[in-house]
C-alpha cells in the first residue's frame, strides 16, 4: 500500500484503510483513488491475475480524511450495505469549526437538504421539496475557544456533504471549507476527519471498531484547543 494510505485492518472479507486528504474514494481511471490503490495493493500482495474485487459501501469526500471500510467480497459488500441502509453502522467524525459552539452534551441536528445544480453544492430546503432528503446527525463539543471549536459528530444518515452543509447552516462552517462558507484556511483539504467506524463483521457477526488519528495538518488546532486524542 502506498505510504499515504495505510491499512488499519485486513482479513478475507474486509480491507479497512486510513484515507488521506486529497484522495477520492473513487475516481476516473486517470486519477488515483482509494479504490484503485486498494485494488492494486490486493493484486500485488496476493499475486492475483486480472481484476480484483473491491466493494465501495460508503465514501469519504476527497477533502476528508479517515477510516474507510472496503469489502473484499461481494457477499461482504452486500451485508455491509444492508447494515448502512438499516443505520447499523456507527460513523464518528472530528470537525474543527469556526466560532465557539457550546453543545457539550450530545445534540441532534436535522435538516432537509438537496443539491443545487447551479452552485454544485448541497443546500438546505423546505421538507416539501420533491428533491430534498432528511439529513440527521448528532454532535457534541469537545473543546472550544473564542475562535474555533472541536466537535465530535455521529452520522445518523448518509447524505452527500451533509456534515459540511448542516454545520454551516448552524453557523459553524468547517475550517477550510470555502464551498460552505469558511473564511479560515486549512493546510490541506478541510478540518473533517472520520476517526471511528463500527460495524458488524459480515461473516463473523462480531462488532468491530476501527479508529485512526487525524493527519499532522491538524496539529495546530490540537495544540490551540489542548486536545488529547486517545
């Protein structure tokens, strides 16, 4: 595996990686992607001729880093996809946002969102809009100062860009996310990192939790907010 994408866990059914910022989950054949790197890694490691199966059951935006769970068999992909549809997969993110957000206890946030073709971004919409979908998440503040806050976010639905648009709509855009209103620069990508994913193993039926720390580009905010990661 290339050094910029590391393997967190691997067996005959799963491949779990730490996807770096700037790498698409899936991309064109001309551009590198987590899918392409994973397939090449498996092909070389196990000396497999021809194409290698890699199942994409959920995605991380190109600008987002963190835990990405991939399936190595079609059966595993189907079972993981079913877990996601039934909201049985627990995905936790860290986000650094602009402003001092005071939700120290878990807080549920719901918005109806839709894609705006003109701006090529997600926007909040009235729930009667025929193209709108309900986006739900839970959040809590881990640390904050007068300029920024470190949040933990738990996804309850899996809409495109939902954390980015929902936090921006709340008045706390993610640091570096110019598309959704941030005015603060971030070294690479945006300050959103999937730090933990918990699933039921597709064949063993055991609960498994995969974790990884954010990139070094987060160090400034970790020091500013005195964040100790465990």
